[in-house]
C-alpha cells in the first residue's frame, strides 16, 4: 500500500497540498507524486530516520511540570507544507507593514500618545493593560523600534483566506525549529531538494545578529551581544542555545551579568568583567530586574533597567513592548496601520468581538457555543474557550469570568483551520495547522522565508501549541512548478 | 575582540572534562578487575572491594549495601548503574550530558550527538546483575565511546580557553585516578597477603593493564615487570599519557593558556616539585608500602589544592 491521494479527504477544510478532487494544488504536484511513490515501509523508514536524526541532534523542547524528564523529543511531521513564492511575497509585505505599525504604536504609547488622544485605540485599554510599563515612558530605543523580534501567527480559513491570528511581540519562540526542520528534511529527503527550488531559511541567524548589532549603543566594530536565557529548565532553552551558537553570541543567565556603578552591564568571565552592548533577552519583562519589577526574580539582573534607561545597553525586545501584544489591542491593528502608515492593511485580522463593549459582549455571551474566547494576555493556548468543543460547565465558567473582567476577553468566530497531509502510522491524514513567520526590525526589517508551521498532531484538534500536543513541519516557499500533475 | 569564557561556562566545561574522564576510567577499572579475578584462584581474599576503595566511596557503599557485601554484583551495580552513587558511570555520563547541555554552543554542534549516543547507550546497555560477558561488552563500548568523544573534541574543537578548561578537567581527574589505582593496587591489595606472592606478577600486570600500558611498559622500560620499575614508569614517564608527571605537565600547559593563572600555576609547580623530590622507585619495595601510601596521599592533597585554585580563580 502506498498513499492513495484520491482516498485522502479533508472535507470542509482548505488543504494546503491536495484539492478536494484528490489533485495536487498548484506547485505541490512533484511533492505529492514523490510521496505516493514511497511504499508504506519506505514512509515509515523515513519517519524513523527523522525521529532518529532529531533524537541524536538532541532537538528537544521541555514542558514545565513534566516530572523528571525535561527532554521530550519534539514531534516532527515529514510531509512538508508548501507556499508559492508569489503568495509569500505578498504575505511578507503585509507582515512588514503590520510590524512597522505596531512599533510605531508602541513608541507612541510611551511618548506623545497621539493615537490614544485621537481615539485610534481607547486610552483605557492601553494604560490598564497588564503589559503596560509606566517606567518605560520617554525611553528612546534605537530606530523607535520596541519589538525587534516578532512572531505573527497566520491561519487559513475554510475558503482559503489568510488571517493574522496574533502578533507575538514579546519573546516569541520557535524559529530554531524552523531551522532544524529544514536540516532534518535535507537529511531524510535529499532527493526532493533536487526537484524543487525551495527557498533557503538558514540566513535567519545572520539576519538576527545584524539586527541586534544595529542596536548597539557603543560604536565598536564588534559589539558584544548576549542571549539572556532563564536557563536549561526553560521550555525554549534549546532555542536560546541554538541561536547563541549560530550568532556566535554568548549565552548568559542572569547571574552571569552584573550592572556596575557606571550603569553599564558586564559579564563575569575567566578574565574578569567584560562589557555587554546588546542583550537579546528571552525572559519576560517582570523577571528582567528584581530592583525594577518582581523582587523574587532569580533570573534577572539587578539594575538592568537602570542601565537600559541610561542608554548603556540595548534590550531586545524592549521592555514594555508587550503593551501591543494583547488580544484586545490586537483588534485595533488594522486601524493602527491606517493611522500610522496611511495604508490599507495587506493582511486581514480575524473578526473579533471586544467583551468590554456591551453589544459585542452580549453577542459573545449569547454565542459562546460557536466562538473562541481568548484572554487578553495569555499565550501558549492557555485559558481559552473553544466553543464548539466546550462543555456546559466550561461555558458557564466563561460567562462568569467575562462578566467579572470584560476588558480581558475577546471572542472570535471558530475558524476551520486549514489542513495538510500528515503521517499517522503508515497512513496520511489531514491535520490542522498554522504558520508563524518571524519579523526582525532594527535598522532594517526582515521576514523569514516562510516560517514555522505548527501542526495539531491529534485528529480534529486545532490546538497547535507545542505545550499542548502540537508538532511541526518544514515549510517550503517554492517557485511554481513547471507543470502540474495528477497525483 | 578576544574570545572570552563566562565563569559559569568555564566551570561546566571543566566538569564535563572531569566526568568524561571519570566515566571512562571507571568503565576501564571494572573491565580490568574482571579480567584479574579470572586469573586468580577463587579462594583468595582478593575481590571487588578494592574498586570501592579506589573510587574513595567506601562509606557510601557500606551505607547502601552493608559492610561485608562487596560482591561482584553489588560493586558493579554501585559503580556502573547506581544513581545513588554520584561517581557511578551512569551519573558521570549524566554529568557529561548535563554540563554539555549548557555549553553546547561552545563546541562543535555534532558533539552533542556523540554525547547523546554515549548517554543513550549507557542507559540501555548497563543493567544491574547482567552476566559478565554482557557487562564486559557494554563497558568496553562505553570506554570506546568516551574515548571517541575525547578524540573528537581534541581533533575538532577550537583549541581556545574552553579547550584548556576541558583539558584541566581531564588531567586533574586522570591524575587523581592514576594515583588512586596505584595506591589501592599496590598497598591494599598486595601488602600483607603473603599467599598472594606467587600471583604478584599477575597483579602488577593488572595495574599496568588498568592504564592500557602493558605494551608501553615493555617498550619503554625493556625489563620484566618489577614493582619499582612499574612505579617509576607510572609516576615519572613523561611519554605515558596517563603518568602522574605527564598529567601535571599537561595541567600546567593548559593553565598557561588561560588568563590570571598565577596561583594555579604556582600550586601545580609545588606538586611537580614534590614529585621531583621523591625517589618513587624506592617506594616500590614491600618494606616501603606505608611511605608509598603517604606519598600518594600528599599527591591527592596537591590535586585538591590545584582544583581549589582553579575554582577560586575562574569560577567565582
């Protein structure tokens, strides 16, 4: 038995590779055909080879509260996801536009608040956001950019239209998996790379390093860049180490750094103290500096905010940037684009209802069964209600929490996320997925070619987060194939 | 900009070096002892207890297994797979892996694959109570994988400060193990057991085999196996990679590649001076076993001081 694409059914969903007729989508012909040529044994063999490669490469993510086993192999699916270059170029343009507007908004929030005065975003939403940091007011990060590394989540609905689900402006993760997925695919399917012009992804670390260098407060030839990690028990530690390695930056933990009396940041080395210019921090604002924020933080560096405010060190992303990473503020991004850039949004938002507004709230409360309800400030898929899959009790609980704190919730229609063929045993079945491209902003702006495709490995599930059973796929941005074939 | 090393990273690289050496030498110890036991008459008091003494873990062993329970099964379990023993092979390999996890960006990327391979192999191949043959194969393979890893690092890692710190860990651990093996094998094992004298030759050979140094001894000394010559060879032959002198010289060389090395180099020089001032061969005679033991004790104290100097200078 080999894959029978005519038997492959993704009824009611947009499938990224296969049309309802069983034919391959534009550009996917070669891939679909190559996969169909493999016997069941060969398919399973490739899958085993991928698992082995991942295991021996030590690609792991860890999950909090997972007992003693902090390493878990990271689920990878061997069937890649395809995007045509032409479509991608348009998406990339839309992402740059979005991030430019978001950074302009954050800079405005911490300076003149024009957009708030002009009623683009209600002042109350902004100043009462859990992510608003009053002590960041008046600070001027380089180029007016607050979110230097952004990961925006894109989804496709049943009719194939693309939406931005959210913009992760604080400390988005996953880019190392994007890079490793490609490395694994090259190992196990080298022949596919002969037939396709697949755009490379591995310039990311170079671009990230250039972006971070452009932030250095000191005008030196090679500024000292460090990646600040919470340590090996953090779920994204693998990524922190990976990026540090690829950028030739130092991977540091809070206790490695010290702020001296001159308000500069230094790291402790075998030669004594050495000055640090740029910190790519992978810890949340509130843990950055026990003197400024949480006093019990063991992860941060006492005095770090003082050094940043004095302009002696760059922090990427800038503290306080999360004020725009709030699911309620998200609903205003199209307006920000019009206001700050004078342009029409290229990428669409998911239609959203703000529970703080009475008519929106009433609609959400009346239609909980059909909606997805999200809290403003959670990430990782936690704390949300997926209406169609919810129980009576869960919905009652959400009625209560929404009424208690309407500002904190938005409702959205349940999108029927697109699918792609995914290996389940020796068969290929549709699984839902999304896409997280990464956008770098410093002196220049850069978007990854494609991004990280996250896939819900459980049948029917639409939760793609790695902390909740999600896996990932390699993402190919390809030129349109010369000819299409029936699979 | 010069390449610098974080103090925390320096400490982990150093311990990586120590744990790797420890895993390898412990695997070797069990292998050599297994071979020795097979060559000796069953009624002899020699057994597995000396391995516990070599690793300096008598108290812990007795608290876990009881006073007179140094059976082959217990000792091998304790040294190989017992996670309650911080110096067991499995814990040493976990130590290698944990330290490597946090410094993987300072080594060739593929290093972690080698380390993972070693770890996964040890975890699956070492089983308490397994038959000698299976255990032997597993230990030889572990020893091989560990040496392969050391060789790989030596041939591929940038020989910068990270490398010197790794070597410091290697050589201090190696010097420690070399002196321990000599101490136990020559003092505890042989002295006082007159019925063992006919087998003395076998035991000295086993000492040499513990260092994979049988052929090296013959090539270097060109005399039959004789205690004073063996001692001189193991302590003072600069050409033998595991000799005490060679270890100290290597430590000194690595220190010279690091900044702020004054205190540690000074400590190393004192250890070298003590070795130079001692007529090691003379201590090879039966009559001098107490002196030999005392001398080895002094060596161990020097090594501890050396370790402390490194900790205080670089890891603070």
